[in-house]
């Protein structure tokens, strides 16, 4: 079974631009969570979607948004990029909402904001 | 807010020795505690998890113990090997999202 995939894998943007990242979960998985990973803060929860509904949102500004499609694929968008948004963005999928089933991570999208 | 504290941040052990990583959490209602291993440049991978109705779980050289009263859980790796070198993250399900510890960089010296 194919694993979680994320596109693009690498991205360079400048301050003020916006970016959209994509996550394709494992087939049959309906839950997708997004995390931001930085050396200083570790893995921080952004949001979780289950069956196209946002279940939970982390403590990030409104510039960070996401959505999930009927095929469970998810996108996250960051508008008005800031230097501090440079990070590895990981998504993870599971069959059921977080905690009920094992979460599997994608390879991540590394975003550099200049 | 809800948080997970993880110690130590770095750990070096000789090959064959044991390694122990400890985490504490703030929400007594937490009921799910996974551990992830992340090798350099790779995605985090689940290595073991435990639910609150169990005090200990073992999988070959890896074990996790949970003390709900004290709100802490630990990862134990026995007979460490060089391929165990990685960053290990604990996590707790705190009020729905998974909250991760800051990670422990484990180095196994041959």
C-alpha cells in the first residue's frame, strides 16, 4: 500500500507570498493532520481534518488554513509568508480521528522563506 | 496550555547499553501515548504506543511504561545498536490533538 505523499517536497518563497501544500493520505485513511517542525519548537500541531471537517486547530495565526477534499486529500495554505514560517511541514494520516488509530507521516515539504 | 516535557534532549550510550527517555504530560485525561523515531532527513515513524488502560508494553528491544498517577511515561531501548541513533519524540493525546515533546537525540557509539 502506498504511503502518505506530500507535494512539493521543497519550496522557496519570499516574504509576503502565499503557498499551498498538498498531502495525499494512505488509501482508506480519512483523517489528515498537519504539523510544523522546526529545530527550536519541535513538532507543533496545525490542524486536523476528518471526513472533510476540521476537528481541531492548533495555536497558529489565521494566515494558516487548510481543507480536505472528498477523496481525503488535504491542502494547507499559508498566506503573507514570514521568515519564521520556514520549516518542515509534515502531514500524517490515519483511518480514524487522531488517537484512535496509528498516524503515519508523509516525507514533508521543506519551505524556505527568504 | 497543554504540554509534554521530554528529557533528556540528548543522550549518548555505548552500543549494547540501554537507553531511557522520559516524558511528562499535563492533562490527566490523556489516554494515548505514541513514540516516534525520526532519522536524519526522514519522516517520523511510529515505533511503539501505549494506551492508558495498560501500564507497560514491549516489542522486542523496545518497551514503554506508563504511570498515570504521576503523569509520566518512558521509552526503554535495550541492547542498543548504531541504527538506533535518531531523534525520538514522545507524544500525548491532549484534548484531541497529539502534542509532541521536543525530542531526544540518541547517539549510539560503536
